[in-house]
């Protein structure tokens, strides 16, 4: 009889014996002018430490937007080639804007897993088509369907840091604690990643791991506990213009930018700090203090993750990429806001309205708390992208696309404080993994022929700071803003919209990319795109524009500005459920708003078959969150309704008498008073056919209330929509709901 002999699985032998663990940390909506590591005034002790222990790249680039950067980074392809020309929620029928990463562009995680890596992702995902994010799936475009063995985080573009809608693998889960018990999402993501590392060490230590830890910070809403924000009290009192000047000089002193770099001027349509009325400045200062505390807190959580690598003995052979921002700082807070989805809904407001609503909640100290969805003024975003002109959503200028990256790999990389200056792109990471591991990009994955890799490996620069890397040509395009880099030159077209201006441009329907003015820069001599050479070198500009046209066609980026189709031209075509009627049992919860009935902006009828106890309490249904939503609930037997328009306007209704105990049919009918998006709504509530209240919602949300919250029946498991039950959340209904039907009318 032959003895059994243990041998490692065949797939393990496909990797070098010293194959490193790989950890990619991706921060969100953060520009290079924020962290102390590069001259900013936001304390980033972990990034500072990593800078001392590794090497850095000051010409690393992203796409200027969330989903596009992530799709590109994870696949090694250009973002339009993998269907992510804009965020997943604004997908349309053009190939480059479909919102679907094709199976012909397998993620690096999928390939590494085939070679023997175990893989895990944590935090913000934002690459699953919005219509596929319910608990029913399908799951092939969730993280576990595209290469990750384990996932814990959220599928949408943003989340409340206190009451997020979370997923573990393919199961919707609730946060492990409440805000009152000290819950914060950044801490939870670090805790879960640490737990995963410990399980890996105990259960499967022979396999290398690939971990993708992508925090939702510094994306809005800016949520952080008051003591963290208070660390920055008074530090930003002189405003964003002065901040930029200080950070610019400090970045030069640190050697992060070259001595010949020039500080760019503020765009003429952007507000100067001196233009802010004195009575509004405390509000604007506090918004930045909260953002700074939020960013520091996240960096500290990354530090906890790194400390665990050390404790488990993984430090020396773990290759860490710490990328500060999936795009530049975000100006979507525009003039400063206590509910940041106002910008996406295009609802005009004044700063005075925000301050007045904030005063009713308790004043400036409430900013950053579960009662607000605040986000800073676009002036702070511009300051956060120092020394560049742009910010998030501007693919034309480096403030939207240039993000710092620090790399540490103690066993192979000698620390060097002088930044490397190779022109790199986020699509270069995956081919770098392959280069290090001796993997030839596969021709097929799971039987599916693969598209070419667009990125270029830069592993040689780890040991030779002057080694050539990356590629000669890289295009950029988001929402019509675009640029082309080629061999030291960049040509740029600003596009149809400035992210810091409220609303959408009135003339965007008539915009044509053919009418845009192009700028030309020699980046080898002009670090910050400060000197436009278009008139001086028209032939060079023509050559660059031709290169852009070729790259755009080759990568499915046509039509230029295709990402604007849903957002600005046809909002009625946004991703939404295909159904027009629903039949729910009374225990359906956590149905993402993108897939739920649009109770706040479509004519609809809700009928609830319900049994009331004596003096009933609790939520019958809630859609959205404290930052914006609507809800119907019972309070001491009275039937109540609230339409919360982004905290600034709350339309409430309460029945004159209590609903008698027993079985009833509650009906809520919503109908536009004027047939236009955002127009007033008539809302009527009846019990057993008898009207108990009517009201008019003066302004409605034309797009949606939230990016990540849900419809709940019989409770409010997310952020409480109404302050009337904020302290009683989740405020479950103490009767019974047999059935709830919804139909569009």
C-alpha cells in the first residue's frame, strides 16, 4: 500500500516562494493639499510614518471620479473600456458608460486568486450596477463575484458613517453597534479587516493575501465625533486662500513639489474667502474643522491596520500602496451644506438657510453628528487640491486627477524621502502586481477571452528611482471634462460645468464638445498647468487633440460627455427599478433606494393592511435618511407623515385623533401638484377610506434622497428620517403589518 504524501496545492507552486502580501489602501475624495505628509494641515500620522518607511510618487494619477478610478485600478484597464465612464448610478446604454465591468476585463484580484492568493475587500465598492444592489442580487458583479473571497463594506458611492447600509459577502447586515454605543464606519472597517487578518494567520497562513481597503472617507457626508473635529478648532480661521499659500510653501520645503512649481490662481467664478460674509464664516470654518477631524480619524484607522500587520509578522513582506484619494478633493458641498445630496438634486439654497436649520438642531457643534449630512464649501476642496487648479470631476486639470501614492515593502524597497516623478496612472497597479510575480496577463480567465491591459508596470522604480515606467500616453475624461497626456505634454478642455457652481449649467443641453476651448501645457516645465501654450504652439495642440481622439475612440469614451446624459439631460432615465407596483410583507427591510419605489418623486399610492394596538407607536415605513427622506409612523396612536427635504424643509402631517385599536387599511396617496421634477406634491392620508390629513410638500427631491440608505417597512433601521423619533430609533412598529402594496398612479 502506498503512503499518502502531503504536497501544497498545485496553484501555490505557480507563485514565487517569496510572493508578497499586497495591501492597497484607497482614501476617497482627498487632494494632496490636505495631509501633513505633503505639507497640508490635516494630521496624518500613519501616512507620515509610511512616507518615512517607504517611497512616494508625486505624479500618480486617477480619473477624477469614484467608480471610474476604482474600476480602472482594479482591472488595469482604462475606465471607459470597462464601462465606467461615470458613477455606477448614472449608467446608460453606451458601452463606455454602461456601469458594468465586462467579464473580458477580469480584476487583478480574480487573477491573483487563480494563482493562489486569498483576497479580501473592505469599505466602499461602487462598482456594482445600482439595479443589482438588493439582497436578491444577482451577485456576479458584487465583490465576491469578481475576484474577492471576502467583502465587508457598502456597495454604493457613499454612506452615513453612523448608520451605513452594510454587506458582508452577499448578505445585508446591520452595523455591530449604534452611534450611541460609539459606532463609526471607519473604525468598523478597520476592526473587520484586522479580524480577517487574524483568521488568515490562524487558518491559511501559507497563502499570500491581497487586501483592498477602500474607506468612504473623505467622501461626504463628513461624519466624525466632536472631539476629533475639536482638535482643529481655530486652525482654519483665515480661510482657504491663506491655507493654500501656507500649504504651497510647506510642500516645497518638504520637497513634495519642485522648487520651480507655481501656485495657480483661483478660478474667477469661485468664491474668495474675503467674499464670505462675516456672519457665515464660523459655519464655513467649522465645516473644514469637521472634515479635517474626519480625515485624521480615518488615517489613524489605517494605522491600526498597519500595526496589526506588524503584530502578526506580516510587515516585512507586505507590499503596501497607500493612495491618498480616488480623485481630488470634492467641491460637491458647493457653498457649504448640512445635507450634501442637495447638490446632486440641483435644489438651490442659501447658506443662511443652512445656518438657520442648523441652529434649530443645536448649532455648529451638531456638524459631523448623525443629525446632519454636512460637507464643506468648494473653496476648501480647492484648497485641498493645492497647488493645482482643479478638483474632483475635473479630468482636465491635475487637481482632479493627481493624487499622492506611498509604497512600502521593507524586504525589497529602501526608504527614500525624495518622491519619484514617473507619470503613473491607477491602471498601472495591476500590471505591476503581475510584473512582480512573473504573471503574464492571461489571455483567458474562466474561459472568457480577455481585453488588453492598458496600464504599464512600474515595479522597477521600487529599486531604481530613475527607471522608466508607466507609459507615454494617457487620456482622461469625466462628464465632458477631459485631457490627454503624451510624453511630457498635456492638452486639456475644462468641459461644460464647474463643480463648485450650484445646480447644472442651464445651457448644457446645447453644449457640444466641439465648441470647447483647449489648453496646452508642457508639464516637464510647468508642474501645475499654470502657463497655457495653446496660442504659442497650435500645431502641437492639434497633434495632442488628434491623440486624444484616437484614445477616446479606442477606449469606448465616445460620445464625449456621455456621462452627462442621465445626470443633466435625461434624469428620468436614471437607474431605477423596472417595476411599477409592489406587494410587500410587513417585514421587508433594507431595500436600497435606487431599487425601491420612488415614493418621493412619482405619483403613487401606498396601502398598508395593518393592525393597531392601543396608542400605537412605531414606523410603518421609511424611505431615505435623516439627511433626506419620507416616513409614515404612529406616535401615541396618532398617524404621522413627514417629508424631509434634506433637513432644510420638513413637511409634517399628524392626524387630529388617534387611530382606534384594531385592523385598518391605511392609504397614502402622493401626486404632483405641478407636472415637473422637483415640483410640489399633494399628499393625502386616509384610514379605512376616511381622510385623516392632507398636506402640500412645497419642493420635492427630483432625483433621490440618499446614495446608500433604504426603504424599511415596520421599522427604520438606517438613519432616522424624522427627528420626532430620532431618539427612539429604529422605532419598530408595535402593532402588526400584514401587507403593504405600492403602485405608481
